[in-house]
């Protein structure tokens, strides 16, 4: 059998059966110091999908960076079919400065497909598209919540492409959100090129969370198994149905300014009219309950107690089968508890026993 052709990225060739780190030049700092987007390519000996896994397109979303690092340590990659293109830090400017944005305050995830002669964001998007994404067949884009907002591990995808649905269900996050595409996003560009893409959301900006990272690593590996890029796991199979798909979701906002005391937990099933939080002034003379406008599962909580009128404090996903969604959450909790065992880990916002 003829040897597989080398994989070409940023004008560099990676031979079949090898892995190589490629530093893609992106721009320079004011000091004339060059910056590069680091990319590791694992090019299998046998043909298969070309999966790109990328993190930190928002520079402060660091859980994805650790997820990529751990995926690259997986011993199953020795038997890889196809090619893994791992980009742990897309927004290198934001990552260095610990901020979501680029130096010109643009959101890189609103700059695709980009242009060779436009803004810095447009140029970086163009570079990523032409130098890194050119031969990609599937994408997993890793994100977290914004600063002070903790996202339940979840998959967001536009569920029209059967291959996208297959990836979303294989990932195994407890919740799948059927999310419409946003103009200028990597997801929208990939969709325009018929590249199946899913977005994993979990945790909070500038914070590592072990459960989120672990579920992200497992999800990427499950997708790779589903795509037959790595061998199937030996032993009894876990239940196929780990996830439940939301019909839609909505943000719940406070009607007054004040100090928020959360009541509902992340991942909790709530009913329409149920109390999510209390908001009061510092003396408690004026106090208002924030009620859920619908039944669903809490998928994001604002962790900052200081809130202004109109501020989004809870994100609730709605389901046609709410009880099934609750079962998916229970399965998720039990799976991460069994992984942790007797180790001491931080209390998580969805823990039922926290005080």
C-alpha cells in the first residue's frame, strides 16, 4: 500500500505517521516581537477525517487550552486514522493579555471569513482560514462562559447537517443547544463551507475547572472514536444517550439594581415561576425575587452578586421532554463523581450537596 501523502499546513509538510508543532506567524507586538499561533499536527499513517480542535478564540477562555493539551497526550493517537489539527490558542493576543478581545477590542469570533488587508481581527481570521483550516473536514471549537458567568458543559450546534448531529451526540455533554449561526463566527464560516462543526461550552473565563476540562477531553475523544479516527474503547459500552437537546433557551434578567443572592443551582431543573434568585439593596429594605419565566434546566449562572437592572443573571434551556433532560444531568453528575473518586476537588456550582 502506498504511503499516505504528507499533510501541508502553513507551507510545512508533516509526513504520515509523525506529529509536528508548526508556529504560524500572525503579527508583531509594538516591540517588534513576533507572535505565532501554535499548531500541533498529528498525521496518521492511514487515511481518515481531518479534525481541527481549537481553543481560546476568545483569549480569556482557557479551559479549552488545557483540553487540547490533554487530548494530545492521549495514547490512542498512536493508532490515529486521518489527521488531528490541534490549535490550543487561536487568539494569541487576547491570551497574552488575559482578555476576550483583540487589541483593537474586536471579537475574533465575529471576523470570519476575514480579509488579507482588513482589521487585525480580519487578518487573523483570514490567516486561520487559509493557512490552518484549508484541508479540515470536521471542527470542534472549545469555549467557556464570559467573565463571572459559569456555563454548564454543553454543546452548541446548528442541527441541520446529519454529520454535525452525529458529532454533537457523540460528544456526550449533558445538554445540546440547537443554536443558530452568528454572522462572522468560525461556526458560520465552517457551515458555509459544509464543514460540520460543534462548539463546546463549559466553565468560566480565566478559571480552570476540572470537571469541565475532563468532560471536554472525554467529549473530543468520543467524537474521534465516532469518526473512527481512533480505536473504540474496550469493555462494556456506556449508555448511548448521554445528552438531551434543548428546544430553545432564554436569558433571565433582573428588574432592579442590587446585590444578588442565588437560589437555583447550575444544572437544576426549574419550573415556570420558580424562584431563581433574590436581589436586594445593601440594607435589605427593597428586595425582589427573580422568577423563572419557563420550565427548563439552568445552563448558566452569573457568579457576580453585584447586578444592575436588566442584567442577565440566569440562562435557562427549555426542553420538550424536561424529565429526560433531568436524567441526562443526573447521568452527568454520577459520571464525574465516579471519575473523581476519593480525590479532593473544588465544590462545583451544580453540586446538590453544597451549602
